C-alpha cells in the first residue's frame, strides 16, 4: 500500500515524526510505528527503530492486546442487529451454566458485569491457554466479586464469555467467525490470531539499564477474544475508518455510533480523568476533544487506536516493549497535531430539500417556562432543540414518520417530541416528555401545567 503522505503539509508531517521520535527515544522501545487517518484514508505513516535502516512499514505485525476486545464487540453487535440477542439479555439465556449468568450482554461489553479483572493464577498473559481449557478455568470459583451492573470494573474474563457467546450462537470458533464476518469484509488481511511474517518480536527493556529480554508470545486459548490478535498500522487504520463511519457489510453507522456512546457508570477516578467506556470502546475527553478507541498491552507489546470523532482524525500507535511509551497519550497527541495544524474543512452549506410546511412552522424560538430555546430543522426530517443562552439541555431528534420525533442524545435521549395542535390546526405547544414548550414565556393561550396567573406579568407595586 502506498501511503499518500503528500496530503499533509510538511510542517504537520514533521510534527508527527517528532512526536513519535520522542516517544521511541524516551520510552526506550525497540521500535514504534504509527499511522494517521483522515476522512477515512491513511494520510501518514511513520516509524522509529533502534535498528538502523530497518524501519518497520505499515504491513509489519505487532500484537495489539485488548484492541482485540473491540473486534469481539463488533461480532456481538452483529448478533444483536440480526435479532439473535438483545443487549439486555442475561448471559444465562444464551450461554447457561457459567456461574456468571446474571450479567447482561451489555454489561459484559461495557465491563459492568461484576466480573473480576483477571482469570485465576497463573497469570494468563504469560502462560499457555491450554492451562485454562474450560470457561470455569477462566472464571474461577467466584466469577462475580462485584454487584452486577453497579460499577465499571474492567474484565478480561468478561470478553472470554462474549467470545464463547459468539461461538454458541454462530456454531463456529471465534477465530473463524471473526475472519469471515469482520476481517475479510473490511480487507484486514494482515490481522491474524497468530503472527505471520513480517512481524515484530516482543521485548522487555530493563528499567535501569539499556538491555533487553525477549518476552514469550503465548496462544491465549479461551482468553483469545480478550487479547489474542496481531495486526498492523495499515489494517488498524482501516479498522479506525470503519469505527468512525460504519460499513454496512459489517455494522451500520448507527450501530458504531452506539458503540461510541457511554454505557458504563464512571468510577470517581474516571470522572476526574474524563474517561468512560462504551460498548467495546474506551471514551475520553482530553483537552476539550472527544476521543474514542482502545488501548492494548501484552508482554512485549503496547498498542493504541484513537479516533477524534468530531475532527474525523484517527491515529494508530504500535510498539514492541512491555513498558515504555504511553501509547494512548501518543495517539491522542497525533490526533491533536493534525486537528490543530490542519483543521477539518466543513462541507459546503446546502439548503434542505423540500420540507413539510407543518414542520417548517415549528422552527424558531420556544420557551420552557422562562428558558428560551430554538428549534431548527435538520436533514432527513429531523429537528434539533438547543438553549439560546448556550447552556442547558440540548438534543437532536430523529423523525418517526408520524409527525413525532425521538431524542437522540443527552437528557432527551429516547424522549418523544410532538406538536400539540388546537382544533383549528394551529400549534398550541410542543410536548417533550411531558415538558410544555410555548411560543411565549408561560403563554396563557397554551396548556401550561399548573396554569398561568390571570393577572399576567407585573412589576413590584
């Protein structure tokens, strides 16, 4: 694959190269490779290595650890979209007898299922998966150390259960289903469960001396859906483009948007850090920018995939050391560099196609009590409602085709908006989940709950 690096300005490319050079040098890692995606295309690839003249390109495999979880989540959401399960289903409905059956599928995806972070000893990342041949060997004697659904507690065994769920409902091994339903349709032919040349070797770097030790590359067995995959910057760049826009061959844009929506209650530390978790994706607010993606680590490797959704810029960072560069920070910095140096050019404004006049008459200012809002028309018959003060509840609404709209985000997500009309067809008010919005503050001609004082507005006498 030829990377169209000329699409970024020379100063931007140098800033990207400088950032990964600092990461490789200060992180003391044998090699580091990175890629940047913009508008769904790879626009930059860079590499730094301790071996002169041997810079890895975008086809060299590295182990990606827990980024594997996002691939597993995609498989589960495909099952949901096909109607084979509901995210609210308890695991017991589809995979009985695990001992963790009261966890919901959504809870497992978002790490709120109450499961432990790791499987019982010995440490699964450095030992053969053959030591844990059954789900019981992964879950241990007490699978649920936390209340189900009450807290976000990152769980590797939880994704083992999701992989087993995929196998049960598809009647085929997780690896085979992944290849058939995700890797092949997206053209990710360098993403595999076992390394295929050319690939990097995993290393541990001594914390107090510039010497290295090779790390084992174990087959994780049952734990594979939590961290088995090997991939490249080229393949993960394509996967990032899919997670940003969707691909109907795998998942729709609406479903990948659902993956990027917070689905887990944040711990106190997460609130301070600005991080949460969706359905198979980590979510972070960093320097005012919404970032989604996933990090990964296994002995000998660190990996990160970061997507700046509003900027339509993504970054992939892969390195072959056990502890070194903070790849999540590097990925976020690569997104920021491109987003700030070369801001996204918006699409040209274009007028809407023909609109329903009964909807057009709703556009303009409305009042919830004394709070002023503006209703605007959006594409595909939708509307948006936002406070004129700049602060307060706002949402976009999807048209339902029957003269009503459903909220898509924030406080009004899932709430029904409808225009209430008088017998003569004129609009009395808007009803939004029982809230009444009127054309004037406390309009005495509308059905304001509790009524309006008949003496009207007045000063202090």
